[in-house]
């Protein structure tokens, strides 16, 4: 069996990106990239270490949309990265993790950063969280697993974490798909319309256009004039999906606020930009993962069995916000691990109080 020429494979992938990307070398020169590639001992790689090196290569392009795809291995426990700390959910309690298999969380996080493509601090944190959530990352980091041993702060306790089998993972994903909705709404106290918009895509059972028609009926029947549009966690999709709700807000002269966080990315930014541009809507929450100016709108490609994508457009909302980085909230309210543990939502609470009292608290 012939050994794979990983260097040639890497070059072919990069050439595909060069030919399709709008401006692949906007941040790094071709000479600097070549120098980095020369520093890698490609002959010593296997499939897992090749994936690790390709993630590092794609991280050099400083384009959060231009991505190299790896497999995902689901963990038996939920983990989150919140305010620079890693937490694991064990027996319904979030516990701060100090180390994993004897390696400190901070050291592991830095290694994940080297394999992550991002443009903003919030999206960097999201990529760290995704790394800790994916069992395959631990393999790329050289950790023998499973099980993983999560050492919890302040305790001698070790939480043992395993990987789900392919069958268990597919069953979990099927349940998620069956219960997943990209949007829903309900009426809060004081007749405030709350709309959750977690993905820019149409649901299978109800188009967003028909969804907005349902909202319009409620507005007319109940005399609703205020709304909360919750964009938190919306990492993108089709930016045009939201148009009917934007039109409804304009037509009915509704007054509202937007909730944003670090997981608002890609097409999720379009909603923030449009509502700020056309309605000067108050933004509540945390800075977005997507930047006000960034590359995007990707095309997927493949070389042999390696899949990746690259950006073919540049989106610029900097004239709306006056800067190019993360879109900043008008009212910064961070959600801590205590809020998450207690299922409390200070961002939503603030939005309700603001719309009720008509002034910033």
C-alpha cells in the first residue's frame, strides 16, 4: 500500500482555495504560508495528524468562513466554555474543569486556538468550546481516549467521559432533528411579542413566511406594539429568510429590541445590521462572533476525501456600526455560569424591563 503524500495533498487543497477564494492572502503572504508549510514534517504524519496540520494551515488565513472539515465525535457529557473557563455538566450540575487527562485546560485551549479559524474574540471562544465538545480534537491533541478524565475544581472527583458510538450519535441527532425548530414565538407579560430566530433557514413543517403570518394575526388580535427578536445562537444560513418579519415590523410600526451573543455569526449578522440600519434597534447582550466586516458566502470543495470551503464574497457592515470587528451590544449583559446553572436569563429580563418601562436601566 502506497503511503499518502500529505504534502502534495495539502498543496492541492490550498490551490483549490487560491483559485476560488476572493482574496485568500488578505492577511498572510504566500511566502509566509510557504515558509510555514516547509516547517512541517509531512512524512511523519498520519490521517489524524494531517487533519491537525490542515486546521492549523486554515487558521493562518484569518477567515472564519474558510474552513477545513473534520469528523465530529460526540461526548457522553455536555461541556461549555464560558468566560474563559471550561465546565462539564455532571448530575445536572455545571462543574469547572481544571484538567483533562492530566493536561491543563488553559494549555489545551491554546492548542485548540492554533487549530481554529476566527476573526473575533467571541468566535475564538466558540471555536474553543467546539474543540472541547468534539472527541476527535482530543485525538488530534494526542490524548489517549476514551475515557477522558475531567478533573473538577475544588474536588478530588474525576468525571469520566466516554464517546458515543456511531449508533448512539445518530440516534441523538435524529431526536434533535425531529425536535429542532429554527424559530418560534410566544407572548410575554405586558403583551410583548417574543420571537426566537436561532437559524436562518426554513423549517420543514412551517415556512418562515407562514410563521410570520401567524405572528401578524396575533398582533392584530391583541394589539401588540412591542417585540423582542432573539438572535442568540444564530450562526447563519440564508440571510433573506428573515425579510417577512422585517417587513412586518416596518408595516406595523413595531418597537423592539434584539438579543445577541457570541454565537451570532455569518448570516445572523445580517439581521443585526438590517435592524440597526432601518430601525436603530437597541442591541442587548454580548458581542457577536461574526465581524461587522468579513469574508463569507462560501463554496464547498473536495480533494480526494478531504472536504473544505472558502469564501467568495466580502460582507461589509462597518458603515452601519462604525467599526469592523464584533458587533457590539448597546447594552452589555454577560451570561455567567451561575445564570446557566439556574436557568436564568438576565439579557431577556433586561429586554422585558426596557420595553415595559421605556428606558435603559
